């Protein structure tokens, strides 16, 4: 009698491509990507300044654990460290990037002009 035995080789968890540093203007979008290898297939979560990010329409999209975070409408409070946490087989690894948020300048500009009136002969 022939019996088949299926083996699952565990591949150690490793983040092969972490997020990269970015600059974004307030009100724009910023996209971060992260890719990890391992068996079982890694899952992803995202953190901004160590706060867990979940899908919030119009603000954050985590793309169902595909290793992509979109900050739809960057706010000043999004600035700081963006962290990808990859998990597989009860092991986790982290990769960090920095988001620098650039503000929009609202400056009143005043010009002072002098006027000289010259009569026409």
C-alpha cells in the first residue's frame, strides 16, 4: 500500500523590500509598500508613530493585507515613522520609513509702490 506524505517546508520570515522614506504635501496622497517572504504566507499590518492603522475610507487604505498602505489625505499628524509589520508562523519583523509632511504656506504679500504724477505739457 502506497501512502503519500505531504511536507511543508517552512521558509524563514524575511522582509525583502521595506517601505522607503517619503515627503508629501498636506492634502496629497502617499503610498508605502512592503514585501516579505516566508512560509506560511506573511500577513501585514501598518503603524504610524506606533499607532495601528486600519482602513478608514478617505484617510487610510491597507489593501487587505497586500503590503500596501495608502494615506489618501496626508495630514500633519501623519508625519513621523511609518512601520510595516510582517508576520508569519508567530514571528514578526518590522521595517520603518520616515514620512516628512510638507505644509502649504499661506502668506499675505503686500507691495508698497510710490506713484509720481507728471503733468502732460
